C-alpha cells in the first residue's frame, strides 16, 4: 500500500515568535515539525492530516544543554544523540543516558528531538517516564507569554499534552536537588523491549536521594508502557519516602507500582506479564539507582 500524506502547506519559522504566529494564523490544523520521526509516519498513514507544517529546525534558541542556577536546562530541539553525548546531563542524571541508549537506533537519535518525543506523548515513549521521575518542568511559550508546567501535569492522555494549539515547548528544566553529584543521590532507567531500539514492553525510571542512615528523603519512580497515570508510580513513591532503603522495602514498592498501573494487552504481551514487568523493573531500577548513590548500602539490600 502506497503511503502518501495528504496535501499540506509548509512554512519555516524564523523565531519562536514567528512559529507561534503561524500556529495562531492557521489554527488547530497546523502542526510543528522538528525531527519528524513520529509525525511524518502518521501523516503517511493519514492518521494525522495537518494543513500546515511549521518547521522549527532552524531555531537555535531551542537548543542547548546547560546549568542555570538550580536547574539543568535541556532545549526542546536538543537531539537524542546530543543528550546521550552530554557529559553534563549524564553526570547529574545518569538515567538520561540510560534512556537515550535504548531509544530507537543511531539514525533516529541523530535526528529525533527531546521536545518532539515528550510532545508526542506516546504511552510507550522512554523520556516521558524519565522526566516524570526527575520531576522536570516543561517551559511552554505562547502569545500570552511563558508558562511552566510540571511534567506530572504535562500529559493529558495518550498523544495529548498541556501544550496548546498555538504554543511551543521551549525547554525542559530538571531540578538539581537530586543530582548524582550530591551525596546519596542518583538515578537509573531500565527497559524491556522485543528487539533493540523497539518501543518498550515496559520500562521504569528511578530517582533516589538517601540520607546517611539510608532513609529515603526523596524518590521518583516513572513507568512506561504500562498505563501508569502521568507515567508516575506515585503510590510506590509515597511508600518509600521516609523509610529506610532495604531490600524488603524496595520489593514492596515494586509490588505497589505493579498494583497501581493499568497495562493493556497487545502484541507486546498480556496484562499479567506487563504488570509483572512493571513491578520487577521498578525494583531493579531502584536497586541500580541505590548502587550509584551509595555503594556502602548495597550489603543491606
């Protein structure tokens, strides 16, 4: 079957303000194109039929990875390969490198963008769970100004986000309070897929901050592809916070994460299998984050 998109217009934005103006002028039938690895295939299948594509690839203001005050800033147009290669990002948040290593293949990573991935809001997308576990904030710009939306409020459902029809995701900001450069803090991301680079059958992100007595002072657990609300295992986080990090508590947190997700049976597996993976991967990600945070506690896990 020939895959040909429906007719559409094309405009190359010269600035963020220009992109917003174009989106406002053409209305809800206009779409932003960045890497295009999600949108273009949908257009070929005519699952998406925008009347206008606004190309933002030339907007240097949307690029870059940098430290600014108490946050790590990641521009929406940062390519996956750039994030994977970033020493700054990997030093502070190892799970970003964990996740980027298992996203698709080098061709996709060289072209696909961080902002495009989270704005696609695919239930099986890797970075959504990673940024959720890290309690990142999305910076969104429109004609009314700039607003900041916590990632735990960013996703409104499959393929739906807080970004309005005439708005642009500018950057993602991650608080440095859980940076791996701080004693007792680190993170990890683990994924099960059917073949290398495929969409996840299930995946889990874990962020930990532990005090000198091995008590969990802060925790983030993200889940992908298993129907976790906003990609977060909130009940498991609440269970661990304030408790000493032990093998038994990690196991219980995994069970809680599995109980509160809502996987759907599909070609990647039945519900029971995915629920089992959710719990097991949450446990393994927590163990991995703990190992990175403080090797001295491993004997107690």
